[in-house]
């Protein structure tokens, strides 16, 4: 683990040195310690919110074990990231436009090449060359600790829910990020909150563990409520912020994954 972390940190330092002063694209990664936190949902909403703010955004499904962004977007792509990694297509050729300013590159469980630091680096380098089309990159990672993806991001968004086991999983991810990239900007979103009180309690418990074991804290990007409208949008394979544009919950979600993350990523 330590050796891998050191290699990932070295890779990040080399990349940042090579792009220093060139206005490289911000890369926002969504991470979680386990499945079911709503990580993909929030990455999807963030991409849409960025797009609505006039920031052309590429959302990459980097969950190479169980990609499901295409299902949430209700599409079945002909070409996927697997084709890029296997040399069968260029990234530009597989990117699909979802709506104005929002683009997606989908993963695939069929014929997926082995994914390591070199493959992730090559994929992101290709994405960074699309500056004529995009101004930000959002990565939906697989559940767990994806060191190769973490090393490529300029902002790490850890998604958890108020359940105690999920909170501790979030702590493990935050700790791993600290070991991989000391200068990385980590934030947490508490998703699926039945109340703001519940969400704030979970956030306090997370920082309690952070302070005790790591002697540091992690900022809160926001709390996302559990709401039937969100469930309906997911079940109907709709982008929630687009499907329910005029509700209080939509406004709150947009504020967290849009305005707040845009500021944290240095875009606004």
C-alpha cells in the first residue's frame, strides 16, 4: 500500500510539474468507501450543474468494475472507454453529448482492459486535450480506494451517507487520499440525509475520527437530503436536476454540487 501510494504521489507531482502554468483543466473525482452512497448520482448532477453554469464538462465513468452511468443516462453506447484503452478508438470518438455543455465517456464491463496508473494517466491526458470542447472533467470512480484515479484529481469529493459504517468507510478513503496526495483538496458530501441534524451528526463523527487518528479535519461541501423526487428520477433514468427543475430539493442539490464544487475547484 505504501509503495503504491508513493508511486501515485510521484506520478501526480510529475504531472503537475509538466502542466504548471498551462491552465490545465480541473479534475474533480467522486469517491466512496462502499457502493450505495449515491456517488454516481452526485457525479451526474455535478456535471449537469456545471454545464448549466456555462462550464462544458466531461463526465467519465471510471467505475471499471461495475459501470452504470450509461444506465442512469438511459443510453447504450456503441463505443466505450474499453475501446480507448485497447487502442480501438480515440477518446474524442467515444464521447457522447448528453445535453448542452454536458458530455460523457462511458465504461463497459465487456472486454475492459486492465486498469492501472499508466492507463488512467493515458485516459486523463487524452481528456485534457479536449480543451476545444470541455473546461472541466468529473470522474465517477469505483467504490473503494482507486489510487490511480485519486492521483489524477485536483479536487476529491468523498461521498458518504449518515450510516456509521459508511462514515467510517469515508474516513478510510480520506486517510488514503492524504497518503497519496498531501496537497490534495478533500471535501465530503453527506448524502441521503433524513434530516440536516442527522447529516451534521454524521459529519461531526467523521471529523472526530479524522481529528483523533490523523490530527486534521475535512471540510463539508454539503448535505443532500433523502427525497422521493430523487428516487423517482433515478428509477426513471432521468437527470434529477433536469427532470425536477423547480423544487426546493433541486435548488439545494444544485447549490451543493454546482455552486459549491465550482468554487472549490477554482472554476468560479
